[in-house]
């Protein structure tokens, strides 16, 4: 997958700049942010459909259970609390998983239209 994503997380600011440089969206309106909650070894919702230019914020609410959000080319830090935000600027389907709990079925999908 060669999709470009803008990653917005303070802890990964330098790494994010190297992996997915920011892209200006000429003429685009203010984009919305959608939430995915990590709880009970699942992503809630498991599949989310958004418009290109919008962001998804993953929020850790699993009582300190450590998770990550992993796409094919990058991932969040493994953490037990906090949040991680990705702005999707290209249309497509983005599958992701928690590499710690993948065997338990902790997978998700973002569909960007």
C-alpha cells in the first residue's frame, strides 16, 4: 500500500515527518475527526467509513491493557493509555491491527471515500 497519511501524534512527530510528510489539501474544508475506542481487546467500531481529508483518533480505554495500531508501513507506540490520530488524505481501504492481540481478532478497517 503506497497511500500517504499524515500522522498527528506528539510522541511520533519526528518519525511521522520521515514516514508520511504533511500534504496541503488545496481548497479543502475543515476536516472532521472520528473516534475508534480500544476496549475489551477490540476496536470499536471495527469498520469505519470516512471522507478523504478526515482524521481518525484511536483512544485507549482498556484499563491499562497495552495495544498498538499497526498499518502495513507504520504503527503507533505500544501503550496502555492515550490516543493516536491519523489523517487520511487518499481514498482507499486501510486495514490495521494490534500486533499484540491479532490472534484474538483485534483488527480494524478504515474505508476512505
